[in-house]
C-alpha cells in the first residue's frame, strides 16, 4: 500500500513538472509558421542560386490585384534565406502574341521570412492563353544567381476586379481595387491601384485625382460619409466606402488629371 502511494505521488510530480515546463516556454521558443493562413501557389528550384522558391498568396490567384509572398530556402540545408534580390516577370502566352502585366517587386530583405510582392493580373487564364511567372533570384548568402519559371492559373473574378482603358493620349490605364478586410455594412477602408502602360512598360499612375460615388443601382440610392481615394504612393489611392445595407453596390470613380476629366469608371461590389 505504501509503495503504491509513493508511486502515485511520483507520477503526479512528473506530470506537474511536464506541464510546468510546457507553460514556462517563452514566446520565442515557439516560432510562428510564416505561411500560416496562406495558400501555396507553386514551388520549384532556382538551380543556379541553390535555392528553393515557394510562392504563396492569401487565396487562389485571380484577375485583379494579388498580394504574393515568396519564401526562399537553401536547397542543401533547407535554411530560410532572408536576404535576396527577387525579380518577377509574369507573362500571358497567347497564340499570336504574349504580354506582361503590372507588378510590385519584392524588397531585398524578408519580412518574417517572406518577401512580399504584388501582381495586377489583367486577365484570367483560359482559352485566350496561359500565365507563366518567371522568377529570378540573386541569393545574397552565396552570391549566386538562378531562375525558375512557374505555370500558374489565374481565375476570373465575378464581379470583375480589374479595368483597363486607353486614353486619348494613347496611354493605357489599368485599375484594380483592394479591401484590406471583407466588405461589410458600414464604413470600409479600401484602395484603388492604378498603373499606366506605354510601349509595354508598366508604371504606377501617380498623378490622378479620384472622386468616389457609391451607389446601389437596384435601390436607386447612394450613401453618405465616403472619402475620395487619395494617392499615398506607388499608384495606390486610399479612401473609404460606406455601404448602408447588404447587396450589390457600384463604386463610381471619376478620374481626373491636370487636363481635366480622364474617364468615368466603376467597380461592382457585393456586400454580404
């Protein structure tokens, strides 16, 4: 009986020390997974740079503005590479031609082991053609260069999330939008991303003035307390849209330059 009692006490002490050790671990001992909550788009090896390249995004790629995250790993040690130049070049391959689209290149230093970037896909994959994403790596750890090419699928968005048009000057504009959070009834932060293209070269459109007028076509009314998108840098214009009820909304945008009104365009939004 005495032996059984001592055995029980020892077992309880063992459990206590195990639990205490677990809860005494600091936050630094449990490293967060940098890609948690993201969707892997593709992966491959930039052989010349001795690096494995992973491409991640918040969801499947679509025609519109996509934020991407690149993760690099040493192909021999599997250690994360956090210092590297990355150059991305998306290309739509069609039967008679090919074309690229606007991009925002990654910085050379990783943020939480990921290199953020963005691509504004101007059209979806499908019968018209298919997308490839060429990724060039300069691995600063070993000084080597390498390239990897990914076949990627870009789905269509409904309602559409990208607009393109050609101005009278011959300059082509590309507009997309982004809501940091899911659209809701009430005031929502959002941004319009604008690029221009001349001779196949894409540049941020930084000299626009935008007037925002949300409306609900089915109910024939708009909403108060909106803020016109204002330029904050690199072709990004931040504003606020007030949705007073659920349903289909239209974000009417008047685009103005120093020469006057450029175009009137809109995005359709579904608020659930």
